[in-house]
């Protein structure tokens, strides 16, 4: 019997002049290397997107239709995932 752990963590990241809470979740149900990430916008609406691992070890946002304030911190979000996976 093999066990694979679920991974969930929260990080605060400053973007667009505000400190925002990004929630990361990776389930054991899939072998694909990706995280679901969610964050609230200024109105309190949740924005959910995926980040997928590339061959070079970096994590990239897979969704195209995201606000600029999320896309601009892609590198920081990638670093947060890499730090948590150590």
C-alpha cells in the first residue's frame, strides 16, 4: 500500500500594493505535477487557477485570463511552492 500526502499551505504575497493571501492545494488523487491556487480579489471574489511544474523545476500559471496583479507575481508564487516542497 502506498500513501501520497495531500499538500495545502497559505502564503502572504504583496501584489498591486496589497498583501494578499494565496492558498495552495495539491491533492494525492493525481500524479500530475500541479497546484490549485486561490486568492480573493478586491471585492472578495475567489479567483482559482492552476500552476503546473515545468521541466526546469519552475511552476507556471496555466490560465490565460487572470488579472495582471496575479500574473505579475508568478515567479514569487513559484518560489513559494518550491520552498514548501523541500
